[in-house]
C-alpha cells in the first residue's frame, strides 16, 4: 500500500480534558499533600516541592549547590549508603531546581517504599552537606561551568537574562569565582531558611497512594524536630522591562546563538489563550512559521522555536535558535518579518483550525497517566489556579476567533518591543 502524502488526514476533535481527580490530605509538619491514584503497575512517585528556587539565593549558586547536594549525606546516612540503597532497589531520588521552586522526587516500586522512605525523608529534612563532598561537587561543577561559559548558547542565555531581568532575583548569574564563596554554612543557612514543610507541598501519584502518604507522614513525624525552621519572607519582585540589545562577540565561532524576548501574560489573564495560540503559530510547534521560514525554506538552522515562559511573578515570550554565523543578520530580519506578519495579518482559517486541534491534542497527551496528571496538578498548586483551568483553557481555545488573536498579537508580539541577545560571530 502506497501512502498518500499529499492529502492531510481528516481532523477529529480531541477528547475532553479529564477531571483533575485527586485527594488532599494534611501531613505532619503542616505539609499539604495531594494524592493522584492511578496506573496499572506497582510504582509510586512522591514529589515534595519547596519555595527554594534560585530567586531566594543570598549568594550566587547557594540554591543549586544546596539542592544538588541533598543526596550527598544526611544525619542518619552516608552518601554511599544513600546511593547503594537507591541502586539496590532500582529507585530514583532526583532533585529539580527552577527560579521559584526546588523539588525532590522519589520514584520506586510500591513494594520497596518502606525500605526507601526513611532515606528519602532524610534527604529533604536532615542533609549534612559533608565538607569533602562539597569540595568534590564544586570542582566538578566549576569545570562544567568553565566549558559552558565558552559556548555561544550559554553566553547568549546570560546576556538575554540580563536584558530581561537585570537587577532582579530572576536574572541568571554564573561566575567561576562564585564557587570559592560557597561554604557548608551557606548551604545550611539556605536549607534552614527555605526548606520549610509548612511552605511546601507534596504530590503522591501512582498505585496505593494512601499507603504511601501514611509511610511518608510517619517518617516526617519522627524527624519534624530535626532542625529549627527560620522562615524567610522575600520581598515581591519588582520587574520593570526595558527593551534592549546585547551582542557578545566570539571571533571565529561557527554558529551564532540568538535569543529575543518580550513581556507576556500570566495564565489568569483574559488574553492569555489568544497569546498562547499566536505563539504556537509563530514558533510553538514543528510546523510553525519560524520553522517553515528559517529552517525549511532558508536552511539557516536545524531548529528554532518560541514559547511563553511562566514564572510566579513574571511571564515572558522568548524566541531562540542557533544559526550559521554567516546567516545571523538575515535570521534576525526574518524573525522580525514573522513577528510583523503575525501582528498585522489575521491567521488564515485553515492554519487556525490546525493549531486548535494540535494544542487540544497535545494538552490531552499531557494527562496520560497518573504521573503526567501529577505534573499538571503541581502547576495548578504552584500558580494557584482553579482545578478546572486546563479544561477551561481547552474550551477557550475553540471559542476564540482570529480577530481576538490579532488584537492580542498587536499588543504583545510587535517586533519593536522585543529585546535581542546575540553570542557568536557577526558583523559589527
């Protein structure tokens, strides 16, 4: 059978977003917990989320080193005991850090949870931050940073961050000398200030989540007095965006990294859905305008994309790519051309319909199973959204019209409001 590649398959409406089924419980230490039951395998996942992102650092790197060293020894276990036990039971204890939050995750078979829960609670309640492990970690990370600081994409990230968030805690700052300033005392201070169970929350997903919550609660009860809480109340972030341009030249670079950005909207804003659809059309999927123009037609890059980045106290739209150095200025011109088109001309009906079905289907896929649903629930809790937000968002997609999208694009996607950061070889 020869496939017909000239005729697109028929489009069908995506199924509705499933209800956000979860059970809230309260654990020891004032820890709110949400149970997401589901799945066919004996696997459980526990995510504990703290207000301990990089924005809360009192010293550069304090948050990232603290979070990444939680598994390197605790009050009751050495680093080797933690690693060997996790490996023996085929489990994972993984940290994750963003600008606003720090997250510690345990993933294991439910039948082994009772063997692992004591180690897991020690990791986020009683880390010891051994001096020898800190020295090793700093040496490894310093070497990695030294390599990254020579890469055009990393340099561009720092230039872009300074343009967008300079002078605020959301700015990315990385210097090799910062590692020399971090001591064990800094990690203990950050941990005591920000790893507060009463300011955190927990999501347990998978099979037999009730039993998992009981095991977790019992272990927290044993350790809730391990440390004195010194809660830190940060000042709100004051962000005043000012359009700018920053070019970091690297003579002889084969590629140039390009980032462009402008303020966007929070998920609760009435125009967010229209801006989201406009962004998908611009650079939010493989068939987007930026991909069709700059990759498929011009061949300047292997990939280019745009996205709306949601932080707890700011949102911004960003466009990023790496192109052959000789195509730098031409690529910037084409990006600006696409921004002009999307803010001047309404979407065609066929393109709009395609994007509606793509977004709805993609969103439905993000609810596939209890772990994916737990991730959506974390977004709901972190950003204080109603539990119906995803289904409301899907409905709003199909209630939009192209005139609304054009109106929002004219306000938030004009090329004259975008900042530009470059790193690589380009004309002066």
